[in-house]
């Protein structure tokens, strides 16, 4: 007697993803076709929601006073203050040590300075990205504010926190008092013979590649390209301007050193980064994200946009 065994096998999925079909949200590929083979051998078409790697969050309110009632806001301020303090404490003495060396092989050299700045940014952004976003730079905060990533309240508070770190910059002066004044105090000077506009162009190109994310968007790999960008920019611009891509670093060193030449050149290290931040915000919003173009109706139905 022959017995027939009936095996109940699970459904086999044979996915087929068709063309993306954007619907209401301009940055979402909402659905894709998927065919499922059932137990009875019937082919059933299903719809699956598929998202792209990145989705723009809603714009941050301009005046978000509710943040002042949150503990996370003050934790972020402390993180920005301490991170800027550590950044200045390590990088400025590195610049002083480079000016002290009399032989090309007797010291860290320009490569060492670039490594110190890029490495510190990498470490500090990694430590603070999930808390404050890892700005450590008023120009970066300004760019994110223009892109509606942070509120005006947070932008002003962050800038005050990082600029206020100059009050603790005296520690570096105390430890290196013998060479602090004679070697320029690690302050930025514009080298004569080079047009000041060169710094503006380089900083405008630098800023789009060094835009940290807000805390809710922070990615574990975000510090790597940021630190490497800082490293590369220092290699390129140290011989020209001493590299002043961070207004907080330039301002704090200038306040402690307090030299007329430093203050005369101080404007270039503020205008450059902020113009670069403005260009970066426009590039991010209107080119990378293309929010204005994709808001138009005819472009929504074209998946190639």
C-alpha cells in the first residue's frame, strides 16, 4: 500500500523590485513590486515600502524655547565647551612647538600640526556627535542653522559655549609661558605676499565636507571624513594663513596673546569660515537635497530627479 506524504513547505519568496514610485514625500522611494509564490502555486503581487538611505528630517523651529527646559540641551552645551577646551589645549601648543624648532627634522613639522588638528577633531566629534552634534566651531553651527538643522537658541548657545572656552585657554599659557609670547602664542597671522581672498576660497571649499550632523542624525562614521578634511586643509593652508578654519580657535588664541598684528588679521579668520558656511548651506539645501526643485509638482512624478 502506497502512502502519500503531504509536505507543507513554507512560502517561497521571489522578490522583484521594480522602479521606484515616489509619492507624497519628495525624498522617499515609497513602494516597490514584490511577487510571492503561495503554497497553492499562485503568484501574488505585494507592495513593499522601501526607503532610501537618507531622509530629511523636518526643519527645526527657528525659536525653539522648549529646548531651554531640557537637560539634554545643557548637556550638549557642556559637551561643546569641554570639547573646544580640549581642542585648544592640544592644538595650540603643537603650533607653538613647531615655531620653536630650529631644524626641519627636530619637531613635528607641518604634517604633525595637520595630524594634531585632524586627529583631535576626529576624536572629539566621535565623543560628542551623539550628545551635541560635535560642532566645535561657530561657523559649522552657523551653517547648520541656515540649513534649519538647529534652532536659533541652540546656535547662539553653542557659539557662546565654544567662544567662552578662551577663559580656560590660560592653562596652555601657564604651561608654556617660557615660549608663549616669543613664539606668537599659537595665534593666526596672514602671511604677507598672499592675497587674503585665497583663504576665503579654500574655506568655502572646506566647509561642505566638514558639516557635522545634529544629534538625532549623528552617524558612527561621521567623524572620519570630518577629521580627514581638517587634516587635508591644514596641509594645504598652513603656509598661507596658518589655517584659521575655526573662528573659536582664532579668537581664543588672539584674546590670550593680545597682539595688534593678530587683531588686524582677525577678520579674515571670521569672514572666511562664515562665508564658507553660507555656501555650504546653500549647496546642501539646493543641490544635494534639491528641496526647492523637488517641491515642484512636475518633478515629483519623475523618479530620475
